[in-house]
């Protein structure tokens, strides 16, 4: 019989390693865990282990051309959702470049290639890498307030952007109308 044993320990450190899980409490009282999923030259990229408590729409109203860059969800992430993060996390956050623009976000959502390791519905550069652990379907599945939930990805499904890619409750990609309510797993960079 083979036994695999994992030892969990809590340490005080300023240096992060892939797979590290940090725990913190939002100012609303919501408990959050985030996992180190990608090491970058600027620091360690973290993604919440599960979805935040409140589901969100990608867009609040209809628009002629929708993208993640001009979405209501992106605006909420970098305003009201960022505002409820604790100061100890915000002090260490580093802005992440939004695509090929000169805009930087403190919070964002993951992309299709970062979660699945490939693009099924949208196209991303080959330089985008799958997050640590996401090859395991269980790591792609996220919990919400009432169990396993679907969550938004930053990729559009169609040319006009009315549909966006989501990770379904089985850990695989699907697409949904941008006016629907789905979970949010923020990504952030800590130095």
C-alpha cells in the first residue's frame, strides 16, 4: 500500500512559493484563501481558492461591443471589491498590465489558458501559461456560497462579446450570457 502524506504548517515569511496558500479576512468579514499560482519577475500571482461570496454580472446593461477591458466586472474588481481587501494585502499588491495597454489592474479574473492550459473558445498568446495546479480538474472547480459554482473568465466567446467563457461546475469551459450572475475568483500580484 502506498501512502501519500502532506504536512500542513503555518509559517511567518515574506517569501512565497508556488502552491502557498494565504488566508485573510475581507473588511466585510468574509474569510478568503488564495493560492500562489504563478511566479513572475514582479512577484507571486495569487488566485482565490474559491469564489467570493457575491456573484456578479460581467455587464450590468447591454452594450454594442463588450470586452473584459470595458466590462462592469473589471470596474467593480478595481473599485468596490478592491476596497474590501485588507490593508496588509493591498500594501503588497502590484498592478498587473491589462493586455497590451498602459493600464494596470490591482485585481482581475483569470483567462481561459491560465485555467485550462489551452484555448477552446477564445485566442490568447502562447506566452500565457496555465496556473500552477490547474491541470488538476479539482483545482479548477470552485465553491460559492451554496456549493460548487460557475465562475467568470476574461475571455469572450463570440465576436461581439455578448457571451463570455465560464468554468462550469465540472471544471471545464462553457460560455454564458454576460448579463448572468456567476462567481468571481480574483487574481492579484503580491511583491
